[in-house]
């Protein structure tokens, strides 16, 4: 009887449930709606909740299922609030995505956008500091050959 039960017609919801379980999937989807609000407006509770959501997403990025639109929006939103720690945060998660998908798994559209976002942030850091890309990659412990 339950084998024909359909959870959702939304591929995003299904992917989130497969990666994180029902409770965390709902938590992440709900946070996706708040990414257009300044974090300062929601106060300390919002900051703590968003931090928790980011940790849940980060743990799921090792899964072979690619990032969903909600996960991408939340990671991008969070990185905009990190200031000087933005590039290390992005580099770490882009590298995790690269390692999880490997050379045989296809990347989701959101995986590729996140990796491009990371490379763009690294290029901006190179442009604003007296350094080269290889130094930035070495500083963040990543292989410069891959750009992340």
C-alpha cells in the first residue's frame, strides 16, 4: 500500500527529503523563503536558525544528489554575510561538492552556479588584494588546477 504513496510532485522537495530526511527538508525549504530579507532584520534568533540551516545543507552536500535551488540560495545568502571569511567558506563547500560528485557524476545546475559563484569570489579577492590565484588556492587548501 505504501509503495505507491507519493511524497511530492516537486523534484526539489523529493531531493531534499532523500538527502536530509523530512524534518530537515522542510526546515531548509522554509529558510529558502527568507533569503531576500536582511539578516540584521531578523535578529539573533534568525541568525542562529540560518546558521543551523547552513550546517544541515553543508552535511548534505557530500551526497551525490546535487544542490537544490533552495540550498543554493541559502548558501549564497549566507556567504554574503560572512565578510572576510566568505572565500574560505565558499571554497570549502565548492571543494566538497567537487569531491562528492567526482568525475563520473553529473553536476546539478545549482552545483555549477555555486562553483562559479566561488570562483568569482576568489577572482574578486585576487583583484582587491596583492596576490595571485595560486596563492588564494593554496591559502584555502585547494588545488589551483581545479580553480576551487
